[in-house]
């Protein structure tokens, strides 16, 4: 954990999550009670979990083979020019801000920052 705590802000929800080492973005969000979009339930098959990195691209682990396979069908850069990663594969390692429009809390409950 080079930068201390692994804290990722998810926009536009506007919530900052504290992730555990070796946890994927989706696992971290789910552990905090947040819905992260998925069809394949984290099996690296659907690409629904994709998100863009707004800040801290360097604070994600390298793409595992399953994520590299997903990029055969999905561009590595989003329409706004930001780096794309997949929530069921990408492991944050430090401070970052990501954009995932369909990630949200199913209730109004948000974890304390
Ligand atoms: S949840 Fe389906 S590819 Fe990530």
C-alpha cells in the first residue's frame, strides 16, 4: 500500500470507499453495500462492470489475464479519454477517483467517509 490507505472515490455517487489489499473495485463497493453493475456476477464475462479512472490510474494493479481478455471487445480508453478498467478485475492499490454511473447505493445509506 504505497500511499497508505486504499481510498477510492466513486463518482457520480460521490462516496469514498476504503478498500482492502487484493480486493477488486467491485468487491470493495459490494462490501460497503453499494451496487456495482454486473451481469455475470464478477466472472469477467460481461463487461457491465467497466468504469473510468478520473484520477490515480497509477494506483491500480496491472490487468490480470481475465481483464486483458475483456479488452479484446472493449476499448481501453472511454469516450471522454479516461482509462477504462473492469470492476470485477481491477484492484486499487492507493488513492483514486473513478467514474461508474451505474454504481449506487440501493438505499440512501452511505458509509461514513
Ligand atoms: S462483472 Fe461481468 S465482466 Fe466484470
